[in-house]
C-alpha cells in the first residue's frame, strides 16, 4: 500500500512440497500425496508473484529452475560460524542428534535410529551412548530414553556438547532444504554420518568430508568405522570444516545477498 515499488523476495527456507512428496512416498499415503500437490501449487504461485525467490539448497535451485525457467531464483545458503574442533579424537565419545521436534522428519529420524540402528551398534561399540538434543521434545520422544539413550531437550549452548561427541548423525528418511544439523556439525569439525537426504545440497563427497549411509546396516558400519579410526576421523573433520568455510560462512551469505 505505502511502498508500491518495493521488491518482493520470497524465501523458501525449504520446499514444503518436496518434503511432503518424500514423506508421502515413505508412508505410502494418498492424503500426503494430495497435500504435497496443494503445497506445490501454493509455493509455485508465491514464487511467480515475487520479484525474486531464494532457496538454500543447490538441489532445490536446480529443481525450481526447471519448473520456472524464466524466474529470478537465487541461492541463499545457510550461514554458520565456523569453529575449529578443539577436542582431540581420544577425548571424545558417543553420538549426537540435533533437531527440533515440531519438525516431523526429525521425529521420524530419531525413532528410526533408536529402533533400527542402536540395536546393531550395541553389539559393535560397547558402551556407546546416543544423545538427543532439540526443542519441543514430545512424550513420544521422551519414551525412547534408556540407560544408553539420553533425551536432553533444548540445549542453549550446543558447542560444548558437540565438542564432547565422537560424531553426529542425521538419519533422515525424508525432508527438503539444507539441514542445519549437518551444516552445524561440519562447521564445528564434528564428523557426521548422514543419509543422502540429509546431505542433499551441501556438495559433500562421501568418505572425504562426510560419511553416507542409507540403511541400518550402513549406518552401523560407517559409525563403527569412524568411531575407532583416528586418521579417518581427523580427515573428515578437517575437510568438513573447509567445506563449511567455503559454502556456509557468513561471508558467503553476504556475497549471495549482494547479488539479489
């Protein structure tokens, strides 16, 4: 009304329709399939009405560029302060998951890890413990707690916790956008074992700056490998930090904004 010439920027955060399509496939849900179609119509309509649309994932940039080839679409990556790992390999232990639990992919991922992956890990890594940090913990998640599974809830300062952990995991089975938990782990020098969905958009390379796994058996094997291999741990830590500095540092966000 008062600024008719103002430019409209539509920031997607993640593509809801893409996340819902993937969830519908995992759960074989007709209702979610319909919901995803409706979300897609709303999101694409909003982009058409905007002067510029931003996405945070390179994969989503490719996807929207195909759907709207003439639209002004820009990559606006996550910004994470890059902090070198300060704790040695020998001083670390245990596994961390970070994620808010109002987000259904995180709920699914934690249940999947506890029920499918932890039983395998207990046989391979004696005494290993799994820490779950995140806001809006539900009763369903609290009920997963046990003598080797710790439900921490919201953690105000996550860095000290990450500095104690041997690795982080992101066993997401569906989702969209860039996963902040993966970016934060790399930016802290904490090696991560993640699914293809979780790694999407970061331009990572398996065995170089991240470890990929897409089944309970693969997760168990990759976690066991890096848990005991100091050389591999230090390589993944170092390369993850370098990738984060290159793609996720605040300077990159400033450069991206300046282009818009």
